[in-house]
C-alpha cells in the first residue's frame, strides 16, 4: 500500500513539473516606473533677497537696420552684409507685449515653484497691434539674450507658444548682457532681451536701436524679478542675522575675505554685483581692480549656470537672478 501511494505521488509530481515547464514564468513586477527623486547635491541657499537694491528689470529692444555696425574689434562693418528682420522682430515684440504674451511670462514657474519667477511691471508697455504671421522671408527671428533668461527656462516656456501660433522660428543666442549687446552691434540679432539699463541706454545712444511702431521709446522694460545673494547652506557665516541689507552683506564678505564667485563677464548680473561692493574697494570689470582680492574674489567670465556650479563646489557666495537659482536648485545643479 505504501509503495502504491509513493508511486502515485511520484507520477503526480512528474505531471506537475511537465506542466510548469510548458508555462510562461510569472512576470516580475517592476518596483516603480517613476524615477526616484534625485538627491540634491546643492550646498547653496538664498541668503538674502527682496532688497530694493536687488530689483532686476528686463527690457526688449528692436535692432535698427540702419545701425553703424561694428565688428568684435570695434571696426566698421559693411552695411550691405547685414540684414535685419524688422518684421519678425516686430511680430515677436508685439506678441510679448500683448495680453497673451505678458500673461504667459508672468505665469511661468508658479505651478512648479509656488511663486512667480518673473513679474510683469505695472507700467509695462503694451501692444494691441495685430501680430503678423510668418512669411518665407520673415520666419527666422534672431534673438540675442542673457544667460539668466535662458537658463531660467523662461524662453523654452514662452517661445513655443508664439512659434506654433504664428509660424516663426526664434533662434536664441544666449550670453551675458554685454556680449548679447555686442552680438547685436555686429548685426547678428534682430532684437534684444537684456537686463542692464546703462548698457541698454548706451546701445540706443549709439544708434543701434529703433522704436517699434505703436511704442514711444526704443527701450521697452516690461518685466522684473529679483537678484538673490546665495551662499553656503545653513548660513555658517551668520550673514542673515548680522547684515541689515545686501550692501552690508557684501561689505562683510569683503571684510572677512569670504569666497565669492563673480560672473566677471559684463553681464547684467555682473553690472549689478559691481554696484553692491563698498566704493572704497574700487572693484570694476577690469582685472587689475581686484588683483589684491584674488584670495577670495573669483572672476569666472562665464554664464550664470557655470558660476552657480563653481560657487556650489567651493562653498562660495554668489549673486544670481532668483529664477535661474531656483531652476538650478530644482534640477539638482544641472542647467541645460
């Protein structure tokens, strides 16, 4: 009897084994299809903001097709070699200053960051002119702008709306304001989006800008945000508690030789930074002016994203526009 039971058990086991071999294995359930939240390696935080000395205003300027073109060395350029797409520039400026354009710029970042990255000025110039659709001759628009506008992600959010609706392609060249303006002076841009008033006014005075139909001036300041002073997390130097405003913070950084990364590129951010140092330091955009401070003052001569990376690595202080810093922080230190 025991042998019979044993034999039956053996046969059943063999049948089950054969069935298992012919069946597909159960699928392995993935742990999760959503990527894990990356661990931020950002060692910087905003130390000081919302100071009246840190307002950051952005302006649009249309390039004058009859401008006195200059090459990189300041020599005159043959005007016959330069073509400016005035119709395309007007279309983009009119859209950006329309209710749709202003609202789109103003809403950027609110859903992701819970706050505005850019604010529309109460007295922003506006346009109700009809936006001309692209033609074969006008469809490519060249915009020269700042790294802060580009690195913040604003243009990647804004321009596709305009391009899809009106058929244009906007080619963006991004550099510090000084270099962006120099690019336009060579005839390599149809319009500017920059943020350094003194340099914008010089561009106008030299004959490189024009008034867009329906507007009263060449310079069209339409939005703003704030510069922020960023520094090591936890504020180990006690800047927040000991300094009443951003100028006092800059004075403390200089007095204590705390490491500071400067854009050093004549950008709008660099121009603002230079205005915040104590006058007695005599720091300018010329290298000889800060030779004595090289133990703590790092002039990088590059864009905002690279400078933030440097400051993060060195545990240094840095002046940034808030939109770019929040984007840098949210992306774990990566700006594309």
